């Protein structure tokens, strides 16, 4: 059976992982794309909004997956109890 406290470390790991990937992408975007392709910097607002949307998307995905894990856990326990 999966409990909420079992899911929290996975949730925290996923948020931190997506944040690191998002920041790495922003460095890549600034270094490669803005210097070699477009020759202009999009601005700090673009960078900040990209990271915020990355975190919002990962949080929604984590909530969805944790909800499905809890539902699956409850139905598997109910099926074993009968």
C-alpha cells in the first residue's frame, strides 16, 4: 500500500530535477541560441516565466501521478482483502 509520506520524496526529487533541467536549458538557450542563431537575448522575464512554467508543469504531473498511485494502491488492497 502506498501512503502519502512515501510519495513526498519522489515529488521533491521530481521538482528539483525539473528545476535543474530548466535552468540548464536556460543557460543553453542564452549561450547557444541567443549568441549564434538569433543574436539577441530574450530577457529575464522570458527566463523567469520558462522556469515557472517548468515547475508548474512538473508539480501538476507529480500530483496526477501521486493521485493515480494512491488510487491504484487502494484498489489493489481492496482486491486482496476480498
